[in-house]
C-alpha cells in the first residue's frame, strides 16, 4: 500500500535499504573476491544468460569455446534464455545448481543486485588484475553497472538506440535528410504520413504512442537528458523542466498526426516486433526508434525499400547535443553464492575486457562494444547502419538510466504515468508530476519494509 504525502530519502535510511535488500535476497554474507578458491585448479562453472535467438546463442557458445581454449582447466556449462526472475530465485536458494556467472539484459536491476549483495563487488578482482575500470570502459556504461560505489557488474556489450528511416518514403515526401531537432521531427513526421481515401492510415511518419515496441518513454525522454533524482535520492521529475518539455512535445506530435485514438487503433494493426510483420519492415512506419541489433535483423529480412539509420532528434534549444541517444546493455557479474569466484572472475574478465573477444561478439550479434579499445578497433563491422550506433554510444551527451535500489520501479511508474498522459487522463501535468514524485519516493521507502 502506498503512503500518502511527500516522503524524502534521508542518508540515514540508505543502510536500512541495503540491509533489507540483503535479507530479501538471502545474501547476508556476499562474496568479496577471496583467495579461498584456486583458479588454477580444474573447475566447472555454470554460466546463465538471457540470449535465445539462434545466432545469439551460437555467438555465446563460440565465445565460451574461445575462453576454454585459453583456460583449458576451466569448463563452462552455459544455460541460455534465462530471465532475471529465474536467476534471482536460484541465487536466493543457493546450492550446487546455482550459477557462478550471471548476465542480465536488465540494467534497471543493477542497483538491487549491488545493494543486496546478490552479485559480488568486482572492484577487488579488478584491482588484483591490474585493470583500471575508468580506462577500460566508457563512463556511461560504468554508471549503469554500479550502485553507490559498488561495482557489482561489468558491461557485456551495450545497446544504443537511434532512428531507422525509410529512404524511399523520405524521397517520395521530399524530406532531404533525417530530422535533427524536435520541430524538424514533427514537420517530417507529418509530411511522411499517408492516408487512404476513407481517412485511415496507410503509413505514419512516426508512431509517438508509448506502447509501440521500443517506444518506452524513458528511451524517448533520454533526448532531454533529464535528472531523475536529487542528491538525497528523492524523485525530482516535477522540478525537472525537461519533463514538461518532453510531454509537451510528445502530445503536440500526437495531435499533429491525427490524435491518440486514431493512432492507437492503427498501432493495434501492427505485427509482432520480432516477426516479419514488424510495422517498420512492412512500411507502416517511415521513422522508428529502435536499437542497434535491429540493423542485422533488417539486413537479413531484406525489406522492399531502402533504409538507413541516424540519431534521434534533440530539443530545439539543444542542437549541439545532436548525435546523442539512450544507452543500456547486457551486464555480467559473479553470484555471491559461487564457490569458484576467482575462476568465475576469469570468465567475466575475458567476456568483458578482452578486446578481440568483445569485437568478435559485438560483430556477431550487432550490439555495441562495451570497452574503449573495442570501440576503436578496426575489426568492427564497417556497415554504415551499425556505425551510427557506435557513434551514439561514444557521444558524450548520450545517457543511461540511473540505477535504483528497488530494481527500476521508478521506470515502471514513469511508464504508467506516460500512458495516462498520452491518453488524456492527466489534465494537470504539473500536479501529475508531483504525484509521480510521491509515488516513486513511497515505492523506494516501501522496499525497505
């Protein structure tokens, strides 16, 4: 049950949140990278990951084979298509069947993993290996793999988000280049929209509705680089001018394209995101927000039109930030319950810091490399569509979501609020944002109870 009224998050509360997380996770004695296990002795590691597509699993298996050739005394049993929920259940239960090395697609949960101790602090391992994490990894990627000074995860490839656009539709509509500002974005989206004689949509320049595929509001909001929390950990969206700008631009775009109702009805005619009936693939969308991996899928699908990629547009008053985008990614860590943490570190270190490995893996599944050396490697795929996302990942204005102690509940709250805003159920935006702040703060407090 949510408490009413505004509640702050004083610094004195943070130890209670961490303790509560430890108790919830059953991790009262998290690992610290001890020398009790000998990484030079024969050992079998269990590695759980979330990849499930055939080409992705193949790439993971090939990476493990490369590791086993380098460390022939370490055998790795790999299990794919594993959700965070399944991993968490196994780590809480412990025992001989729990994983040693884990990976997650959900950077939102890193704060929970770090504060609870479910994933061990990797800083001792990094120091022992002589690795300076700030020299190895881009800052934004380090930001989403740590929480309040605890580096419990390392980046294992990144996902950058940008724009896919239909070059044939652009040519037909007389749009000469991808829009760079939000006003250009609106004008292009209107010009690119096509309707049938009965007024129904044949193509929309851009679908602004938040429930479409990757259109989560936090990804679109990233173009404003908002500050979600203040220095005391309180939600500050009602005090963030960018929040009103973002929702204003989104509502203006919805209105210019025909209104929420007609757009939502058209959205329900779209096929599944991962199918051959994807709305961009079938020509129902001329511009589309998506991740770097989509370029490989589109190339394999061979659509009937020419397409290209570009960064998403930025606010009109921040043209110098064009090229930025939303960053997230896969993260890897060591389970607190592993009895082979030093051997597990060798696997994590290989997967996340070995330049040849990172480049090969990134090329195989069209994800963005997660180290500075790999991003600069001449061995990276030279495909122009993929290179767009490499540039976004390296842009100093690109942002990721800040980690939170309760697994990103604030992002879910933002999503639910955004659904209400676009559907017209929020009459007073300022009042709604203040209520959203209270909800986020109350959710954080409740996670300690």
